[in-house]
C-alpha cells in the first residue's frame, strides 16, 4: 500500500492510498469514491480485495474525502463542486481512467462524470453501487433538518437516531421509537465504527445537503457514458434500487445489476461475490 498527500485546487489536501501494482497505467487504475461517514481506512479491505481480483498490472486508489481521515476539513462554501474538483485532482495525480462510487460517493461520481463528459477527464468506465442521489424525489429528505439541528446542538445520540431512521426506512431500526433509538445509539457509539461516525457528523451534514438538497431528474444524467454500470443491493433500502433503475433507463447503453444478497455496506465489507462482479466489469 502506498500513501501520499495530494494538494487540492483551494489549498487543502487529500490523503490518497493505493493498492495493487504501484505503477499501473491509468487504464488499469480504479478510483474508489467512498460514502458518507466513512474513511479510506474503512475501504482498505475492499480496495485490497478488488486489486487482487483485478490481478497483476492493476491498481485501486481510494482517498479520504474532505473532512475525514487525514484530509483537510470541508472548506467554506463547500458544495458538490468541491467534490467534483477533488475527483478531477485525484484522476490527474493517479492517471486513473476508471471510477467506482459507493453510496454518497456514487452521487459524487455521477455528478463529476456528468461534468467531465467530452473532456480529457471523462473516464473509460464508471460504476456506482447504491448511489445516494435524489432522482425525481426517490429519497425522502424530510428528516435532514432535524438531523442537522441535532448535530448543531451537540445531541449526537439523537442525530444518529434520525440518521438511522432516515437512511434505513422499513427496517427494524426504523420501527423503534426515536427516544429509545437515541439511547441505543448513545450506547453503541462506543464501538470503533460508530465512534468514527459521531466524529464525522458535522462533515455529514454538509455532504448530505450537497447530495440530497437538489432533486435531480434522471434525464439530466443521460449524457453519461454508454457503458456506465449501475448496481444496487437486493437487501439495501429500496430507494437505491429505484434510483439505479431510473438512471439506467435514462442512460442509453448503460447496464443495471442487482446483487440479490447485497446490502448497503457490502462494498466496505468486501463481500466476495460483489468484489468479483465489480472486478469483472472493469476488466471486461
């Protein structure tokens, strides 16, 4: 694994981690864009597994987006434009010609490539899994205001409860009364992953707003490359499948794949079947 610090266009820095063949050419490099509340460290098992699945001569690059890990905080005026500029920077530094976005990172990838089409930064291949992009109102964002208020008030147990109920509707968690769930979240927040999530709550407010506040139309993404690959987990919240299918229908020549046993965190969990499917897409 190679670690480096990448300067950004606005004076910040991004922590970049590369796995596999260090000097792999751009057409054999895949940049992984991670989801909300997750650091590049969380994606290490997946990045290593994907690099192994791709084989000799391939590399996987994953970076800490703003406000997490060893990267600098979200700047004043942070927006989706910041994320897009950072994707461009990472592609320039690595030379990578392939992008993979997970969850909110899928939203970043889709918006970035929408802007890159027809430029030297347009990737050879783009895949997203459970992309968290609000297509034609596919995602209910009514909980965001309460989540932001709880974060600003320092009531992180309540904030985590609102996040869980908002992002995971129709699950067992969503049926637990919120005061009870808030108490449970305060208890489980002592685990390493949930402790990290609590620390990233302020960052999460900004990125969720950037991704969800604007309801986008599927037709807006019709310019995406014809070989764009939309993926969703069969056990993920249903709106991810709805979003992927709407985007697939809008992008001529794109493909859609449902992983029947896949759940939302299958990528950072490095589920073998999903890793194999993704490797096959990029190699094919």
